[in-house]
C-alpha cells in the first residue's frame, strides 16, 4: 500500500495509491478522511483497478490553506486534475460521497475529458440555482440550519473542535443550539469500531475543522464561479446511491438530476442505511460500484 504526498495545484494531497489497472479516484466528504473508503479499496483493487484515495484539501494530512477563498469548487477540481497529472493518468472514474460527490459531479461538467464516469453517494448532481443558495437556505430553512450557521468564520470551528468525539458521534444536527450545550451523551455507531473512530478523532483534534468548513463558506462563490457552465449536463456514465435514512434526501432529492444527468445507469436507495452509507453497508456499496464499473 503506497501512501505519499502528491504536489498538485499549489498544495500537497496525502494520497493512498494501490493496485493496477483503470484508475478510480475516491473522494470523501465532511467531516471525513480518505480513511472513509477503507472498506472499498480492497474490493476495487481485487477487481483490477488502480485505486487513488486522497485526503481532500483541508483534511487529514493534506494541505489546509488558511484563506476561505482557497476552497472554491474550481480550485478543488483543479486539485483532482493535478492529481491525475502527477500520477500519470489521463482520466479516471470518480466516486464521491457527500461534499466529495459535489466536487466529482462538478469535475464531470468542468473537465469532462478527465472523467470517464462518475458515481455520487448521498449527494446528487444539482443544477445551478436561480440565485445565490445561502440566502435561499436562510429564508426557507432558517438561521439555525447547519449550512447557514457554518457560514460565520470561527463560530462552528470552535464549537466542533471543543469535543471532537462528541462532534463525530452526535446524532443531532450541528447548530447554535447544539453548540450552546456543554454536555451530550453520545454513542459510537455500531458500524464504526473504536479503533476506526480513534483515527477520525486523532485527525480532527490535530487539524481542527476549519479546512472542511471552508468548503461550505464557498457555496455562494461557487454559484458565481460556475455561471459559465450552468447549462451543461453530466454526459458521462453515472451512478447515484444513497441511504434510505440519509437526511440529505430531504433537501437534495435525487429527482434534482432529472434531465441533467443524461446517462444515469442506476439510482439506488440502500434500505436502512443513513448518510455514511459506504461505511454502514460496504458489501452493498461495493457490489453496486463493481457492477457499475463492469458496465463501462
């Protein structure tokens, strides 16, 4: 297993690079790490793929620039293009979960020649909104909706970092009301071992959460920057997969892709699973990914 830092787009990404064959890049979300794909890597390598798993910009052992503006979606996509260049790959299949899905969908639109196919977990492709998204969220979902609350630099950062284990194991939404409480009885989810949880706790106690939170603080800026490609469709072979109990379904439904993802091979809802679907139901996710890859 090769783990090393790769220089790309003015930063360095910490990357796990394993196997030989067509390249598959696995992109994690928030608050996660490349480690979140630990249950997918062996299955993909065994099936004959080169599996490339970065800690994304701002996370884990990758660079975390201080400026909020360093985390817009064009820059994040540039990281992935540079990663392919440095590893000698012309293109790859990109698989993303949560924020990683958002970036991989946008990469398919912005740099279609680098994306053989795309799979989004939890977050579907969402066409560009008619207006800046944060004011829309503020109006419809309220000041205490977690994405709105995160917008003010420093506030959520301090609240999430105060008790990292609580932050990672709470079943509640991160909000000002949640942050105001000093104690909460949380339980480690059954699908996450104590050893696995310790990997995340160590990482975020070391780095804090600011790098990942800055992805959210670019939502309106992303809306501005993607105007030139706002009418583009995702033309590559695509897969969408989500958990039946994933709360993201309430405000980002799969129906958003209708007419915008022209070669959607499957849209799968995994029974009983929540947001962390590839860790909760790895056998199901691995099967669906391998079936999708086999059909390309």
